[in-house]
C-alpha cells in the first residue's frame, strides 16, 4: 500500500466521523458538535480554561482546513482529505497534529496527571461517537508501555501516526475508527 492510500483511507474515516449530520460535507457546525459533546461528556464548562482551549484549538484547525481548501464554509470529502493532508504538514501557522491532541488530553485527563485511564478513554470514544466494534482495543494499542494508562506522549504520538504513518494501517494511531 502506498503512503497516499493509507493516509487517504484514514482521512476518509475521519471525514465520516466528523460529518455529524451526514450531509456529505464537513462544516464548522460539525466540529462545534464534537467540541460540545466532549465538554458535556467530561463535564467541563465552556468558559473554563480547558473548555476555551479545546474550542479555540478546533477553531484554529478548522480555519487551517479552509485555508488549505481555499473554501469558506463547506468541505466535500475530497476537499476535506486534501486540506487535512496539507494542514498536517504545514506548521507555518498552526501545528494541528500537535495542538489538537494536547487539547483533547487536557479534556480527558480529569486528574491532571498527564495520563488517560481506560474509563476516560471509553468516555472519549462515546463523546467522539466512535462505535467500531473493537474500539476499546485501541486503548491497549495506544498504551505502548503496558502500564494500563495512556500517557500524554503516547496519545500525541498516536495522532502523529494517524496523520503521518505512511503504510502501517495496524499502527495504534491508525485504529481510532476501526481498521481502515
């Protein structure tokens, strides 16, 4: 499998997960629904620092996608995939591959110890509406040191894998939505 094929398959899965109203396009409202679900699931007020950080991080990501797609509102699947590919390597304004996972860990890490428990990961999957049959198996794969928790570094590394893994579809970061 070529790098383009592996990344394309993963981004296609991401598009399907983010298109929350299933209209065939991704728009800011889809991301806002995701942010709202995270905040509700983890009982974080949108005015708290963690809530504000998550909101702003996703807004910056969205603006980068629009910039790379040269669009103003809606992204088709092909536009979304192309924009994500471009934004994931362009760190000139916002490094989405680093920024988003740190903001998400901040939400999941209820006790602020830079680690995610199995229960909190299950809540993350629920809020993300990830329903792949073996979705919780991803927790074990992301826990690369086998200590029963996902560290901030393990989680951020998995997002790097998702966006940059050239051929490995079985890598932990490639498994968020089930096997592509």
